[in-house]
């Protein structure tokens, strides 16, 4: 949904699981803003350097230049006062301070577009996105494809042994799962020692 508030700012939130196209949708909207000749600034958390340190990058390798910041408050320090549209990727790597920053920008006439996970590896609401959803004028929920059954997926299934809430990763560390196939935490099959594929000789020897 396109929103236009004359002489006013607003917040657009894009949320969903990993591999659902959140960064892709963020980049699409920012490119449209540039086509409309709006001044755009893009920020990403410095912590997330999986693909690049100065770009937002989708899992499909679609890229856009961005400015890495350590904290949400640093966005205000780096903001050019002439900027009209502010893009923020991977909101889940920021503290709840991001909500105040987004509100401040919108209150001062900026179009703020924020993308990030809405649930964590346990399926719980993942701050600060729930609070951003509450203050946003526009919300887009993206879905992925379940890697187990092909159904629409709303969860990010962690595949490695870690209890850390924030763990940057991509394919091999996470996969998309639907509600039915999702296993909070580490999936059972990842912790089981499955036997190697048996050969004909193994079967003859009673393996």
C-alpha cells in the first residue's frame, strides 16, 4: 500500500521470517523513492556483516548502498537534514531505542521504512518489531516457503546449536518453516545421529 501524507511523515514496517523477501521489498520501495527524486538514506546494523559492511543485501543477492551504524541513536547523528526517506534494514539487530528513533523521524516529516524479523528462533515476538508494528501507519507481512512441506512459512527455524537470541546466519544456519513443521529451538532431527546410508554389503552383513 502506498501512503502519501502531504507535509507529514509516516512509518512503514515490513516484517516476516527469514527468506521471505523483506530486504528485497525494502530495496524495491527505496528504489521507487529514488525514481521519484526523493532524497534517500539507508542504514543497516554494523553487527550484520554476512554479505557486506556497507550495503543491505537480500538472500537473492539484490543490493543497495547503506550506512552501517552501531546503535539506533547513531542514525540521527548520521542523518542529513535534507533526507526525505529513511530505510532501515534488519531492525531485529537494534535495541528498542529504534522505536523512538523511527517515531522521531516520522514526527519530523520523514518517510521511514523499516524491515526485520517479527519472531525469533523460538517463535516469540522479536523486539523491537512488535512495537514498530504498533506505531506504523503501514504494515506488510511477508511469508517464505516451508523447506519441509512447501506451505507458506511464517517461522525462522534455527538449525545450529545455540541459545543466543541474536545469531546472524543464512542458509545452513536457518531455514523457513510453516506453523506445522516449526520446532522451537533446535529441531530434533538436527540432534539425532542418523546412520549412514546402508549399502548392499551392509545389508548382507546384517548391519
